């Protein structure tokens, strides 16, 4: 219904002008008012009096809130004009005047009273009704309520008069029909020439009967009296009276109080419905519009149906709505207003009910009356656009039960298909997650491979450079060797030629000496080139040139520099420390109680890799930082209680001999009852290492039952004494038997060890169905991974460098010049930075500030943060848009998740925290002890195997199989442990800690885990602060929006709210002018149900599909 009312409240300003215009012309148009002459140029009163008088005018006009709001916005001049116009208009007659006249018309004795005839005067009943309708429509609300009051009961009087005139109208219609029928029969009698005698007699009889009935009706006393009564009291035409009465009913129903009275009246709606028998199509249209409007009020639909049931009984219809359909289908003249009103009423009476079964029933009721065929065959191609719109609205609302059944069946199949698709989607999501995990693993492997490739390429380049140097050196040496060889060959030739010339023995000795000297000097660097030898005669003394040549030989080059000097220089350059700058603060700051590392303690740690101090300092606002952090208990004595110790339980003296003490004997008896295996089988199982017979539980019991050395000695003496073992107790006999087993304790320990390694756990944790070695390997791998990730974490490196900068800045206010800045700090400092509180806000610590600075820098590198995006969006929006986007539950601000569980750490800290939490329960020292115990057990098994090596019994086979299968696993476990120890030691040294001072690996991992959890908590607190700032900004927008829309909300509580809700108007929600709004809305837009659009679209799609099919055929 709301869609009809919305159109009625559309152009408020124009309607208000119309209201004012009607007020101005009422005095000249209506006969119900008189004009009191007033001075139109009177002065405007003061504002207070003007508002009081204007409020009274608005109250008398009884306007809807939206229209009254527009009038209140007028300036003082327009308000004064409205006040003057309203004061000019006064009611001419009281309600009593009109009611007395109507009661006079209803009084059968009034025509005989001259006094009453004079009271009626010359005006006709139609004129009285017109004056009454104008008064009901134009007078103020008090006049209408007085007319409808209990004192006057104007509605009852009006209904009685309408009933009286309808009765007269019905009698006149019957008389007219009978006269027409008589005239037709007379024409038929004169024109029938071919009928037989029997037919002539029948026609004559029928004519005679009809004529007699007509004469009787005309001569009926009531009709004759009514005719005389009407003439004397000057009644108007019956049709005119009925039409004006309906207009009066419309004016009454346009009032809130009057509408409720009409709805509660027992006969008012019945009389309106009976007015459909009116001859005028204009009156029929008016009646149908009123009935359609009543249907759109909650409870009105059933009243209308009851009214048509009464119409059926009064008009003797075979079916309900038969007369209405007769007027609609068999019209004498085509009246578009009546056809539109009739189609509109049928649409609303059928489809305004909520019960779908009832809708189908009413729809079928009109189908039986021929509505569907009539719409399809006669009105399908009507040229009237208004009628076509109403017909289409009815067709859109029509329920096709067959199509609904098909939709229901298709829905079941569709739901099954949806379920299958959901399962497929779930499976696809699982596959996607699996592939994502694989992709991440491949990406990690790719990253590691790329890193390894880069490292290998660097090594390759270094090796290639070194190889080139070696090649260059070798080529130089080869060149030098060839030159030296050439020189030596030249010398040899010279010597040989000199030898030939010399013939004395001294010359031979000289040559030998030269050869020897030359050969001895061959490793030395070749001599400098000498001039060619002199001519042979006379030869110089041989010793002189040789000596000079030997003296000319170059001395050996200096030794090369020791290897590794360039690399050492490079390493020393890398290990050089950046001198930490000192800070000058404006205020006194709190001191961060950390344990600083000296420069010589930083070597090889994470702090030696900090080279971005200047860059970090540029990103920090130390002014804000200083603003945030500037500074402006007898133990009760115990009561000694000496409870008497209960004496041990006395055992009955055994009848048999026992060599055991009482407690030992009792414990042996309890343990022996748990071992339900005979002694011989047990001894055999121990000797053969059969862990299938002796389970782990039995082995643990037997380990506690092993006889000690004193007991073994006692049993041996007992045996040497020649006494029978049967004289001993069962416990003594059992211990006596197993004491004879060689290496009993060693064998049981080996079996316990074998059972532990072969048995798999069945716990519900992640290590389920894993052997002891596998569990230990998993724990060791956890420690290895945690140590490696912690040492290689770029996030930890960045955060610690920020903390170092802030700590130096804080401590510079109290530090002496001799102390200097810190180059590092102990890890226990990470637990202290949360204790340094801000002096401005004690809920914020140094940790909060560090986290905020780091997060801002991270957001700058990755783009705008979520907070900045929301803040930018919120600041640019108008209040209305801001409330729409950020004010609801599904808004952007509500979608800003700030829960601690969903707060993600930056860098790689999230992954690091996860592995640290897994490594905390695992202790490296515990793993070392476990591996040592496993190694001891394996050593026992190997020793036992060496003793049994030559044997081929089942025990040896079991031991051999066990050692060969578990030995490599244990060795691999030991290698993993060494790797874990190495990684852990590297990690401890990397963070400047002393391994001896750490109690266990859990202490190191717990320190970082607590730090990261505090980091997450501070990050969460910062996000909460950011969200509160956004909420405060949003609250300002909301308040601004509420200020702008305060009046609009009040209007929304009126009819427009009901319009948008598209529901039936409740009877207690009817307002003044609601009827006119409904009627105007129905003219602007036809009534359509919410589900009509879907069915209409589906029909169009089916029609298109059928048309395509027909074209294909």
C-alpha cells in the first residue's frame, strides 16, 4: 500500500499552495460559508502572537506533518496572509442544521406538517447534501468531529438516508426494467406472424401476467406515498442523492476519526457497495475507488468481502461479484474511468490478502466469472494506457499454481545440486590450500636455491679470479724459464767452443769448474745478458769472465705475502663498529635498566650487523617521544607435631623359609602377582630376549625385582647347604631361580631398551604413532629450526635495532660522558621495556611507542595503512554517506578487525613466534640426556652381541636384527643432535649471551616468545586506540548527520515510513487525509505484490524461450 501513498505525498509544496488557494476561494465557491469583511492591510502582530495564531490555524486545517512542516517554514508575511484568509472563512451552518433536514426527509409524516415543509424550504435534498459535503470537506476538524459525535450521530443519519434512497432507487430500477420488458413483449406480439396457436396463447398469458405485475408495482401504496412525500418535500433525483451521499462518505473517511467510525459501522460499507447499482458510471467508479482504498487498510479486506456477500443476497446473485463483472464486461458505453477503477478494484480485492491459498481462491472466483477470457480476448489490445497498466498489474500478481509446483520440484533438485556444488567447492578449497602449502614450500626452496646459487656464483667468480692469477703467474714463470734455458744453452755453446780451443789440463779443470758452477747456479735467476765473447786469440783467463758472469746474476725475489691477508682485511672491515651517536634531550627521561654490551662483546653477534641507525633516527619523532616519556614489608612459627608413627603391619610368621626382609617380601609378593607367567617361560624369554612374551610392563616389574648382591649370596649359601628349594616361599623360590641367570640386570635393561625403541606411542598429540627415536628427532628438529629462524630473522634484527636507538636516547639524559652510548644489550632487557611507562598516559609503555613507530614505517613501505585509508575516506565523506558506510554492522569500520587473535605481527615475526612456542616445551638438555641414554642402551646391546657373536641362537638373531636396524637411526639422531647444538650455540652467541649462564634452551626461546607476545599485545592496544579515534570522528559525523536529519526523522514516522514498508495500513495508523493519499497513489501506480516482479520476469523469460522455439520450428 505504501507505494500508493508515496505518490500522494510527492510534491508537497504544490499541494500546500493548492490548500491555501482553496481556502481563499471557499467563500466564493461554496454556499456553506460566509465572508466576514476585514481589513486586509492590517499590520502584522509581534512574533509570539503570530506563532500562536498560526498554530491555531494549522490545527484547524488538520494537515499531515510533512505539509505542516512546509507551511511552518514560511516567512511572517505568508503566515499572516494565511491567518487572515482562515479568519475570513467561518462555517455558515452547524451540523445540527443539516442533520435536522436529513431527518425531516426521512420522517414519513414530515410531508403533512407545514412547519417542517417551511423548515426544508425551497432547497432540494440534493442541494442540502452538496452543502453538507462541502462542509465536511472544508470546515475544520472540530466541526467534523461534532457532526460525528455521539450527540448528533451524523454518520448514522447519513447512512439511514442513503439506505432510504437506495431502496427508492431499487424500486425505480425494477419498475423501469418491467416497463422495458413489457414494451419489448408488446413489440414481439405485434411482429410474430408465424407462430402456432399454442405459442400465441403462451405469449398472451405471459403478456397479461407482466402487465398485471407492472400495474400492481405502480399502484403499490409505499411507492405512491413515496412519490407524494418526495413531491411535497422537494426531493432531488435519486441518482443525484446517492452520488452526493457517497461523496459525503468519502469526505468523512478522509478524516481519521470518521474513517474509524465507518470501518466499525455495521452497515456503512454495505450501503457503499450497494451503490454499485447506480446508473451513472461516474458513481460506480467512485464506489470502486473507495472500496479498493478500504481493502488496503488492515481488516478492510474482510469487510469488503462481507459487503459483497450482502450485495449477493440483496441482488439475488448466483455468484459473488456477478453484477460487478456484468457491468465490467457488458457495458453500453465504454467509460475509461470506470474500466480502470473496476480493474483496479479486482486486482486489489484478489491480491491484497496475505494468505496465498485465499488469493488463489479469489483469483479462481473471478476466473469462473470469465475474467481471464475477457482480458485475453477483448481487452488484450486496448488502446487505453491506464487500463493496460492495471491489467498488466493484475497479470503480474496472478498465481500460477502449476508453475509454483514445478518451481517447488525444481527447487528440491536445485538444493541437491547446491549441496553437491558446496561439497565440490569444499573439496576444491582443500585442494587449493594443499597447493598453496606446496607453492609456499616451493617458493621457500626456490628462495634457498637462489641464495645458494648466488653464493656459488660468488665463489665461482672468486675462484676464476684466483685461477687467472695463477695462470698469469705460471705463464710468467714459464717465460722466465724459457729465457733462462736459452741463456744457459748459449753459455754452454760458448764453453764448448772455448773447450775446443784450450788444450791444456788447466783449461779442462777450468771448464769443469765452470760447468760445475753453472750447474750449481741453475736454480738461481738467470744472469743479465752479457756482450758477445772476445775473439779466441789470445783467450783471456777463463776464471775472470765466468766470475763476472756469476756476479751479474740477480738475487732471488722477496718472498710473497702470506696467504689470506686480503680476506683478513675484508673481514676486519666488516667487523668495524659504527660509532653510536649521543643524543641531547630537552627533558629528563626515565632510565631503561638494561645490561649493555661493550664494543668488544658485540663481535660476532646480531648487534654487529646494525648499520641503519641513522636511517632509523630520521623516521622517529623524538620530540613526541620525549613528550610521552618525560618525568616530571614475620613468618609464623610452625607448630611441631609429633604424631605417633603407626607400627608396620605385622605379618603372620611364614610357615616356609624366607631369606627376605618383611618389606621386601611384601613388595615381592605384590609384584609377583602382577607377573602371570610361569618361572621357566620367563627365564627362557629373558635368555632369548623375547620381547613378545615379556612386555614393557613385565620388564619394568622385573627390573624392580632383581635380587641384590646380599640376596644372591644368601641364596648361594642356602644352595650349598644342601637344603631343598621347596622349603622356601614362592617369592624366595622365584628370586632363587632368576638369580641363576647370567647378566640378569644387563639382559633386562637390553630388553627394556629394545621394547622402548620398537614400541610406538598411541597418544593423541602430534607425535602419535611415533617411536622413541622419531619423537626425539622431532624435538631436536624443533630446536634446530627455532635456533636457525631466530638467528636469521630480519624482523628481530630490525626490532632490536629500534630498541637500541630508543634505549640510548633515554639513557643519554642520565649518562655521563665517560660511559658513552651502548652498542648492544642483554636479552633480559626485552622484559624491561614494558615497565618503562609514559608520563602522559600510564597505560602506554616504551614498547607501545616502539611498536607504533615500527608499524608506521612498515605501512609507509607497503602503502597506506588500514587506519589511514579509513581516516582519509571518513574525512572526505559527507555526514550522510559516512553514517551509511561506517555506521552499520556491515560497515567498513565494523569490518576493521582489532581482536588480539587476528592481530598479525610484521616481518617474519608471526612464523617465528609459532616455532618458538613449539620449541619452548622442548629442552635441548633433555634431548641430550635422552640421546645419551639411548646410546648407553645401544652400547649394552652391542656388548651383549659381541659376547654371543659366534652363537646362532634366536637371541643372537634378535640382537643382530635390532642393532642393525636401530643403530643407523640412533647414529642419525646423534648427528641431528650435534647439528642442533651447533645451531643453538651459534644463536646464543649471535645474541651476545653466554651459554653457561642460560639454564636451558627453553629460557632463550621463552624470552623471545614473551617479547613477541608483548609486541602483539602492544600492537593490539595501538589498533584499539586507532579505532577509538576513528569512532570518535565517526561519532562527530553521526551527530552532525542527526542534527541535519532531526526533522526528517519525524517526517519518516508519518506516512512516508508506512509507504516504504509496503504493508497494509493498520486501522489505528490511519491519519487525516490518508484516504486521499491512497486514492491518489492508486492513480499514479497500480497495486503490485513484492513477489509479482519475480513471476513477471519468469513469464517473460518463458515467453521469449517459447517464441525462439516456435521460430526454430
